[in-house]
C-alpha cells in the first residue's frame, strides 16, 4: 500500500502543480489523503526497518515532512497564481527523492515482487 499510494502522491503533486490553477484544490485534497495513508502505513513499516537502517530512516522521515510542507506551500501559491518555478519543481523533485530513499530503505523489496 505504501508504494502504491506513493505513486498516486507523485501524480497528485505533479498534476496539481503543473496543471491548471482551477484544479489545484482537488489535487491538493487527493495529496492530503495520500499523506494520511502513507503516514499510517509508514508507522506499521517502521517497526521492520528501524533495527536495520536507523539513520537513513530518520533522513526519509525528515524528507517526507519537508515534502508535505513544500507541497502544501506549492499548492497554496498555485491556487493564488503566484507560484514560481521553485515552488512547483522542488516538491515534485522531492517526492521522487523520498520514493527513491524509501526503496533504498526497503532494499528494493516492493520491486522484487514485480
């Protein structure tokens, strides 16, 4: 679930920030649901990863909190038509970075099953 919701989050953030401003609120709400689901599933996954990769896991948590903050800032600026290129592209890049760090933390386990 964590990986699938992460992919949906990538789409929600990218389309919400790159699409028309009138649709930003809808994509922001989808992203917020994704935040909640990822946090809940992450709490269950942290139990398995904590003993093995503590430092990288803490880095991922910090990056994820920064992602939520920057995505919300980007959505707010986009809905007011004051978004800059930095406010649009940094959250999109950060969501991809968080996903890659998550795959490193899990040793690519979700991809092994594909």
